[in-house]
């Protein structure tokens, strides 16, 4: 800080002096100082500047930022001015800090951010609160970097290199010394680890830890998406080797210890391109108008030992990841596609829930047991749907009964308050190089619903078996799939939003009432131009489903008890549930540690969300890649979102979304009307709102940002 004084510099304003004093006390946090010392340190020589300084000192003491241990002696207050929490970076430079104590957020200007990045755990010193303004502060320590690896494109010069990244978490290019390039060249996609970021440097310093390949190559770009989200794109050789050493033979004593369903009609129903079959259905008459329905799930726990090499890798991943053109499995291929997979005409080990049901789809009794099965046939969904519609085909009678029971269960579930979200799934037809040739959609039909309802029944039954305790019996720790009720304020906002589009949402209060109101809305908008938009916003209104040892029920399914039991090949929580079932039902062992299993649940929930984000990113990338072949072409679209900088539009025929910037609307000066979800012209009062039909032209396709830019086509 300069000590030249304030003469000749003009009058210092209060804000400038506050900033100088805050900086001084943060640098001298344990020092007790007098006003005279402060004047000298800050170079305050004029009477007006000194008077202002004394007044600010009084304000700082009043606000609790400073303490006055002696008369007219000041020191930074302990604790009250220092907070720990999470940093959130903003594009406009007005970053925010969220204290871990739950108190109000703190504004952090870019110059006071100390190069903190989004989700970093930081220590922040509060500034003296200025009247009429929220809390402000500066980052004094980065406790933990949440993200220290970044993906981007290398730009290599003669003596140095940079990683150019479009990642919103990293605002600056990363400097890379030439000896830390690991063979990377200009135009390569690479993964770079952050080494340091000096406070006086604009750019952080990093090193290349992996070169993914040339930008634009399909394999490179898909691996780049995985790396961007911190997900694995290779399988450790040691784990693969451990899987190869597992025996494919099923010992006779293992079969003898299980219930034998090999002679019962059994089938799998999966997508046409599926390689891992983790569930099968068996069916046979049980007399007196009853049916025995077996829901058989691959017994992964037989092969994957808790705490072993394969188990540790599976836990770390927590879920399989389904990108547009590939699956990144949770388990090694030998397990998921071979040993555990319920392939047809092979003896396979399963963990099963066997139901005895009447024709009203009422469960009269059930049994949970380890079994051995032999699937008679592998169906895909289209084949089963054709059998349902035509009433003929292989195992037609069995499929008709299964479908009849499934539809009755489905009807009961919605009557009880389950929410009927039926969003179409986006798919791509790709060439051999992964280039998208076309976009198509799949919707849930009766063949999908057949499998869905029996899996839901099995999951619900398992959760209820453990969760519904006998009187005076201790509650056992278990892994539940829970879904909390939506925030009433969000439901109210949804109601206001749809009313602007001409739809009325019934008054919603209470669990079943709000579900009924939402179902009525979804039914009403089905087939309308606003359907996709309203479904998307309705989904955002919902809480996220997650795993927990605390059972609060599942709002979306209207189940009091629910878990995930039916997909242990691709979900780690299902494997946990299988192990807990064996422990409680077979070994009759005491309950497991609740804190330990809550930590496992939190990890699995977090990984599930990360995987979902990566999957969405791969779809977005392929959409942008597909539309890059259509630059300059026109399409019919519908407005899907409005912001202060423009509006988003979704192409009707392929659901690809792009932005029409406000600046490109040349016929008027447009303003954002947040209250009415629209932008409106100041002179002509032309309005663009969500759900409006528009004609657009493709202008740009940015693959690095996974972003499409559209242009509005005026009426011809």
C-alpha cells in the first residue's frame, strides 16, 4: 500500500476507504492498532480522510467486524468475521459464498476470490457491512479444491502450451510447461491436473495427465465428456484380471442350497441392443385362479466379495454410465455380460422374489429366496409389444397374463397417487465412426410397463419386508430409495407458470392432492405444443430421488417403502440391498452400522447424479453434431425457455435446442419480462413466450460448448 498521502489525489470516497481498511485488518488479523497507526499505514494525511476513517472504525465495531479491547484501539473480531463454506463462481464476476452454518450468502468480487473455483471449500473474511447492501467478503484460504482436473484442447507453442477449456468451472486457460505435456500436441484433447495458481498470476499452472486423442474424433469426445465429470473411461487391468479368474462353474452344492426354478417358464425382456440381462420373469399357474410370478435378479453378490478388488472398483463407480454410443459398466465385462447375466438356455444364479397373485393383481403371499434359473427365451421390447398387440407368438399366453397383471398394478398405483411422467427418450442412429445420421424417440408402451411394474413390485416388497418391523423389534438399517414431497412454493410457481400458458392446475395441498393435480395437468397437456416444456418444468419442480437409510417413502411412486433391488449389475445400491437381505433373512445377523451405510448412500446418490449429467452431455453433443450438418436450414420450433439475453427454441422434429440471442432481434428493442415468462418489444409490443411456435434457421454449432445458435426467420 502506498504511503504517499491523500493530498492532490482528490477526495477519497467512503467505499474506497472501507476497502483499504478491510484489506489492512485482514492482513493484520491479530494486531491491535490505534487510529494513528492506521492513518500512517494507509497514507491518510488529509483531515477529511482521517475523520472518515474514524467514523468507519465506529461502524465496524458496531457491525461486529472489529472489537475495541482498549479505548480507541482496534482488532479484527475473532470468529465472527471468518466463515467456512462453499464458493460459487458467476459469469458476471459477482461470485457467491455459501457458509456451512447456513447463514445468508456472501458476495465475493472477482478481485477478492483468490482464484477460487465453483464448489471449492474456502475460508472467507467478511467485510464491514455497508448500509443498504448484503454481506461481502474475500477468500483468505482455499481449504479444498473440489475440482483439480480439467479437460480441453491443447494449444502448443515453441516454448510453452495452454489448455483451452470451455468448462464453466475454469474461467482461464491453463499454462502448461513444455516438459509436462506428456506428448500432447496442438489440437489434442487432454486431461490436465492443476498444480498451482499464484495469486499474482492470471493463469493457473498444470500438467497433462492423459492425452485423449484428436479433437472431433468420436472416441476422444466421449472420453472427454467422461473425464470432464471425473468419471472413468478405462477399466483397471488388475480388476479385469480378478474377474477373469472367477470360475464360471456352478458347484452342485450351491444349486442344492437354492430353490430350483429351471423347469419353470422363464424369459428376459430388454432393449434390442442390451448385453447384460439382470432381470427375468417366470410364470406358472398356482391353482384356484392364482399365478406364481417369479422376479429373478442376477445374483451379483455371489461373485463379488465385499471389500474385494472388484467390489472396491464397483463402489467407486457406483453405477454404469450410458452414453449415446457406449456403456461404461460398473462391473468388468466378464461379470456383467457373462457370469451374472441371465442369458437364455444357461443355468444362472439369482436372487428372487416369488409372488402368488390372483387375477386382480393382489399379492396373496410372497417369498424372497436365492434361486437357480434357466431362461427359456430372450425377448426384446418390440417383440413383446407385437405379441401383446397381435395376440399371437412365442409364449403368448404367458405374456398376456403378465401384461394383464402389470396393467392392473399400474392402474392401482396411479389411483394411489403415483405421478405419470412419460417422457420420450432421445436416440441416435450412428454410423461406424459414431457420427449421428438421424434422431428418433422411444416412448413407454405396454411391453416396457410390463417389466416396470413387476420390478417396482419386487423393489417395494423387499423394502417393506425389512422396513416394516414387528412390534418391539429393533429397526434394521437398510438402503432405501426415497423421494421427498415437492416444495409447496415450487408447486405454486408451477401453477402460476402454466396459467400463463392457458392451463389451470387444481389447488394442490397434501401428498395425494398435489400428485392428482399434477397428473391432471400432464394429461391435459399431452399432445400439445407445450407438452415437452411443461413436462420438463414439472420435473424440475420435483425433489431428486436419492438413497438413504432414513425411510421417508417415495412421493413420485406413491410408495411408503421402496428400494432398489432389481439391477445389481449396473447399480451398487442394489448390490448393498442383496447383501443386507442375505444378512437379515438368512444369517439372522444383527443390524449394520447406520452412519456407515448412510455414507455409502450419499456416495451412490452423488455418483448417480454425476453419471446423469454426463449422459445428458453426450446427448447434447450428438444433437449439436447432428445439426452441424444443417447449418443454414430452417425448421419449425417451439420456444422452450426465456432469459434476459434471449430465448431458447426446441426443434419440433428432433427436440434439438438452441438459443436465439436478444441482440439478433432487429425489429425492436426487446426486454425480459420475468413475471410473465416472455420477452416483449418496447415499441411494437411483440411478445415471445414459452410454448410459442417459431420458425428458426441454424446459424452456428459449437461442439466444444455443446451449443446451437439459431436465428429467427421472419414471416415470408
